[in-house]
C-alpha cells in the first residue's frame, strides 16, 4: 500500500514540498490542507485593467536559483522577467541620497563613489576605512547584525546605509537581528579576507566575471513573472494536482496527534491518518498543536512584525517624480511611518498601463502599531503625507489598495539559529516522519522557502 503524507499549509513552502515529494517518489499519496480558500499564502497578485500588482512579496532574488529551476520545470521559463536596473536611494536627513555605486547591501567596494557621497560625513568615511586594518570581529557565538557592522564600519554607515537596506528585509531592529541567521556570508568574507570591504570587493569582482561569461544576461538582481508571482503559485498548483496531489481548501486542522506508527489529523468531526506530515504554517498556527511540548517553547515568545503593503495608482499627469530610479529605503533616523517605497512602474514596466504610474510603499516597524491603529483610508493618507516629502501629487490616486499582513514577519533575534538547530533535532528524534518548516525557521525569502521545502521533502522520504 502506498505511503501517505499530509502537508499543512498551501503557501509556497507547502506547495513546493508536494512538488519535491512527487518528483522524487511519484507513488507517495500527498494531500495538502489549507485553512483558507486560496493557495499562495502571502503571495497575492491583483490583476485588473492592465495592472499586475503584488500585494505581498514583490519579487525574488534571482541568484538563489532554486525557484527559477522549479519555475522552468513547471512551464514558466518564457514568463520569467528580470527587473529594470536603475538608481536606488536612501531617505536620510530629510533628503533622498543615491546609494553609492559599487556598494553591496551598503558595504562600499569602490572608493570613488563612497568618497563622493554626501550621505556619509568625512568622519564617517574615515571610520569605515578602519575596516581595512581592523582584525576580524571576535565572535564566540551569534551577535547582532548591528553589532557586527558597527564594529566593522562604524555607527554612521550602519544607520544611513546598512540598516535601511538590511533591517527592512526581516522587519526586525538591526541591533536585535541575528547575524548568523540572516547574513552569515558577510562574516565569512570578513574572516576570509581580513576585512569586510576587501571581502565584498572580491564578491563584486566574481559577479562581474559571471556577467562577462554571459554578456547578454539581464543585469537586474530580482525576478518576476509576466503575470505576477501568483502565476507561479497557480502553475505549481496545476502541476502538483496533475501529479495526483489532492488540495483541500477551507480545511483548518484542529489538532495533530501522534498515534503509534502514524499521525492523526483532527479535522472537525473527522480524523485522517497519515504516515508522514510536513507542517508549513506560521508559528502562531502550529504552536496550537505543540503547546504541550516544552522543546518548542521558543516559538511561544518569538515576535513577528505586522506590516502593510500600500499601492497607489496615478495618471502620470497627477504625479511629479523627478528622480530616475527604482525606489528608496528609509533610514530609521528619519521621521516617517513608511519604511520603503518602490516606483513599481519604473522597476517593473509590465505591471502598469501606458500613461499610468504605480507606487508601492511599505508600512510597519518592529514595535509600532501604525497598521493596527488606523483604517485603510487613514493608512493611505499617512503614506501619501510621507511620500509628499519626496515627490508631488496633484489630485487623488485613481485607486489605492492596502494589504495588511498581520504578524507576517517572524523576527530572528540573536541566537535564533542555535535555537532552530536544537528544535529541528528534537523534532527529528521525537516526531519521526514529521517536519515543520517555512519562514519561522530559516530565512523569509521565497527561494529560501522553496529550498527548505526541498530539504523537508528529502528528509521525510528517507524515513518513509
């Protein structure tokens, strides 16, 4: 009799888990349970009147190839689009400053653009230069991203360059954010070359060599699909269903029970039995089933940031934006509620009809309650007031959309990676043929979720 696996959650991690199980062993009977009426989780594309608007994640990092590989395998090769390259900015000291050329995540690799930028004072530049002669930062264990970059490059570069670019990705205060859970490659390069700047200079040279090998390749870092990220989810759903995967929507799971050699899912009045389970839900959900296990208590106190994506569409005559580029991030020393803004119609021209302008802003910082405390129309006004510091608006937008993502960004505080290793070891020994994976564990980017799904599928198949 065929072995059976239940997957709880039809977001990108759950769907990818089903994909990898079926690719490796087509005989496994796979059922996905989804509490809502749709697949995709945070991924949600709004398509109407020629617009293609992302209400959740905007794109994915192309150099993490696993998602591209899956996309090509499920028939989306011709739909892949790489972003338009262009100048990005940082809003600091009540002004937009171009991010210095040649920098990688704010870390300088070219001396001339860094020396000429007005974003950093002469004192701040000299302090950053000490990285070239300082010994590698001592680390007996995990430290914060803030502590590491303060030590290497100083406070000013951290606050005006590093923090706006890195902190927003994880929705966490940079002085709490775990270095080894998020950006361990920077520590590796610093150790390897004795200097963070030298390490990143080497990284840049390697990337340039890759481009020379493929001179016709797009230069942008990010990838999208011609019909939006939801088209990836839709294609993945269709693909796994053709492989025999059964997806049950509007089916929340009440409990997960260990039953001798199998697992029981309690679904309303019914119980379903499976040989193995992959759980790919937010930690607030799966802790309902594991609250009696003290080894998972870490997730009881794990914080998540609530954010909102705010989209505004304008006729191009009703907006004046004199900056050429793809958007900007905001230094935390600035007095704004928004944390970043993408000039979507410039970065992704396919998203917007001719003659229209599309802007996407992000609201929600660790510890604040702006999203919870205001109505949609109030949030739109807050965003517009902030954006009025950088561009001019004439009249109201053609339309606006506020998409709230409550507790959607799990915060990886210092020590997170060690806790996760302990928890994963505990799960593997205590709950054979069961895996819990996804954003609460290791990295929040879409390709990272796909990679975790592959690992979960591989390991559970070994035990089956």
